[in-house]
C-alpha cells in the first residue's frame, strides 16, 4: 500500500510541476528520432523509443511547444508522462513503457527567411533525421548542395548542430544555348539577379554576371555542352564550388560568391567545330586509296 501511495505522489508531483529542472529516469533507447517538415514548413518531432519497465527520459528538441506533446504506445493508447526543464531544451519522462512508445510534438517557428531562402539551424545530442515535403527537391546542408531524387530526407549521425537551407519556391532561370542545329538549356537556380549570360565555344566557357553577394548559385547543364573537369572564376580569381550529378549526362555546379562580379565556368571539353573523327576517316581512306591507284595507274 505504501508503495502505491508513494508512486502516486511521485507521479502527481512530476506532473504538477512540468517546468521543474530536475530530471527523472535513465536516458531512453531511441529507435528513431525525426523532424518532419510539411509543405507549409511546420515542424513536427517524433521519437520512437524501446520498451522499458523502468522510468526513462527523452530529451526534446529546442523550441518544443509544451501543449502539443503527446505520448502513446503503438496502439495509440495515451501514457502517463512528466515534463521537465522547459526553460532550457526540456525532457519527457515516461514512467512505464511495456512496448514501443511514440512521443510527438510541434516546434515553434524555427526558420529564418531571407528573400526566398529558408534557413533552419537545429541540433540534437543523438542521431536524428529530417524529412522534407515532396515539393522540396534540394537543400543546402552546411553550404553543401544535396539533391534528393527519390529520397526525401537526411540523417545526422551522432547528432550535433546543422544548418539547413532551401528555397520556398525554386527561383529558376533557363538560358538556351544553340550550336548549329543543336539546342541546350542551361538552368541557373538562384535568388541573385543574373545578367550578361554568354556561352563561348572557342574558350570552352560559360559566363554571367551576379549582382548580389553571398547568394547560392546553382548551374545545371549537359556535359555534352561543356564537360569537366571545371574551373570556376569570380572576376578572374578562382573560387570553390561543389559538383553533383543531376540526371544522366547532366551535371550540377554550386557556388556561393562572396562578392558581386562576373562568374566564368571553364571546362576542358566542349562541342567540337566538326567531328573529331573526320580527319581520322579521311586519313584512313587515303591510306587505302594510294595502293589501289598505283595498281590501276594509267599508262
């Protein structure tokens, strides 16, 4: 009887003082931890923890909305829990979890927005994933461009803070390049204004003017038009870039110029003026023809 009363009082005390700094329970084993971002950029956190007969504790993400926290088992049954430390990051204590337990809650608006670019700086002390909506095709993770393709999320192994950026609406500029009968589209994705686009077949280069600094600029083009390896210049000074594969035979170059100026992308291969095999074919025909002419020379 005393154990029941003592347990009841402890549970009541923990529930009645949800913002207490004391934390109760051993760290839970988390089978998965995810942030889920919908099309309106709302963020939901979801923790799935393994069963335990003893009280366990789960750290929350920064910005958790206390009123939205739910704790259920796999069948949707609500479980008793306590909340502590919400003045900091906060934690949830589950008293008994005889099967997998699911913790869900919403985060306050964690995004910063500059023009069309959304920025999320967030972290967690353990491995976690971020899932994005279907309309998000690419993100910048710590300034590195990531193309999703069939996948719609990332995993941050062992935790830590990450800086995630992506466009709310992708700002795409399409420049058409024509070489004889062939036409090629060069896509430029950026919030920066682009001027003076030019493709120079002789110098094996593409150039354009960027009019804003510290803006991502992503170029997507056919390797048939301009093949690598590549060098990227800003006003004749070499700058760093990231390269990726968009689709078969299409490459993607990403830069973030620190100042305005002319961007020049130089490749090592480009559409030839005429077929590179034509001189070989002509030479081969000459070799075959000379002996033939000697054999049937006129007298």
